[in-house]
């Protein structure tokens, strides 16, 4: 017999908590200029106990063929990948209406 989800009360194999958590968030994709003029893409706003940021980062790094890390509840990717990140997040099940791309590039050391 499968385990029961403590949140929704459904069996784990048909639990809907993760899909609901993906729909309720506001994800912000921004770009920052680093040392020596390098651009980094920052994905913030993914907050849920059911979503592992390291797994999302690993998937994005593999799909986009770039390096990156998880810092301070956000994902940092090397390079300018804003549009591609949005497409990949939609493929991972996030709501397209909740993903915002900030157009400005800010400088951060």
C-alpha cells in the first residue's frame, strides 16, 4: 500500500501538491553583469518544500549547457539564457503566466 500525502490526503502516486505549488509562485528571471562584463541569469521566486532547487538547477544546466549554482534560494546560471530558461521552466511544469523576465541588466560584483 502506498503512503498518504500529509497535505492533500491522497496517495503519493496521485498527489497533486507539487503541481499546485508550481502554479502558485511568481518566478522572476533577471540578468546581472558580473566582473569582466560577463552576464549571469538569476532565477528567483521558486519557493516550495516539494521542489528541490538543486534538481531544477541541474536540469537547467544540462539543457542549456552552462555552469551555475544555487545561492540564497535562487538559481544562478552563467550566460544570458532568459528566454530559454522560461521555455525550460514551462516544460518542467511551471505556469507560464507566473514567469516574468526583467529586461534590465544590472551590475553586481
